[in-house]
């Protein structure tokens, strides 16, 4: 478990309920998807850049590893739309460029990034 939750020591995990470890509770609460059906996930993110990266690079990968999804869609604003929102909102063009420059990893799953305009 230290790979996924390095800030929680095994001692703290043992102090939790015998029915549900802290790690299990974390997965149940923090890794929910907007839409999940037949091994397909959809996420909508109009927040900070870190959350977009987390959705695609971590959350969807975790759900795939657990056998819940095979592919996904991430819906994000385009730059023009993001500029109308509060500061710090990332946008489609930057996100796609970053993912392309990052390259492919052996744990990646197919995810379609969709940019929308308001």
C-alpha cells in the first residue's frame, strides 16, 4: 500500500476499522468517477491542472488495474472557455500537449480527451 499512500504509515492503517482499512476508504471516496458503465469511464474536469492529470494518469489507471474500466473520456474546457473561469483552470490545448510530450507508459489505457467551449 505504500506505493499509493506513502504518507500513511502501516501503523495508522492498523488503527482503522477492521471492516474497512483507510486505503479502502480512500479508494471508495476519492476515486469516484462521474460515469462508469460496462468498463467505460467518463470524467468532467473544470478545475486545476493537477486534477486533470490525476484523472487520466492515476485515477483511470487505478480503476483499470482494479478491473473496472478498459477505456475512458476526459471532458475539459478549451482555452477560450477556461479564460472565462476563475484563475488556475487548465485547458484542453495544454493538457493534450503535455500528454503528447509525456509519451506513452506501459500502464496507460485509451482515454479520449474532449475539449468543450461555453
